[in-house]
């Protein structure tokens, strides 16, 4: 686990940053949970919110139950735009 960059404001941005920068746009919940240090049930709730607002597409495994039913998450056009914005967002530490 590594802390997010200073310009990341919430779990959703951290997930998009990792998906776009380290995971080529798609990853398993376990990989993201391991990388962020967020428990699987917490990151699961972030995924559902992000799906609802159009930031992620979710591939589900119908044979599994909460929080294991999400097999893979992938970026959407909206999250790709957010990733591009994050790449140019200034780091608050750079302002001093």
C-alpha cells in the first residue's frame, strides 16, 4: 500500500488514478484493494457508487456474493476524462 498523491481528494479519484496509471484501465477489486489499502467491502461500495455515476463499468460473477461478486472494474469515457484532469491537477504541496 502506498498513500495517494496529495492532489487526490477521495477514494473515487484514487481508484481512477490507479486504474488509468497503473492498471491500464481495468483491474480486479482485490488488486485495487491491495494497492489502496482499502478493505474489500469499502472499495466495493466505492465501485457501486462509481458505476451509478458513470465512472466505472463493472463485470460481475453471479456465482459469488457480496463483496466478492464484482470480478473486474473498468474505466469508462467519463473516468478517462477525469483521469486526464487528474494528470494536470496541481499538487497542493507545489503551491508553497
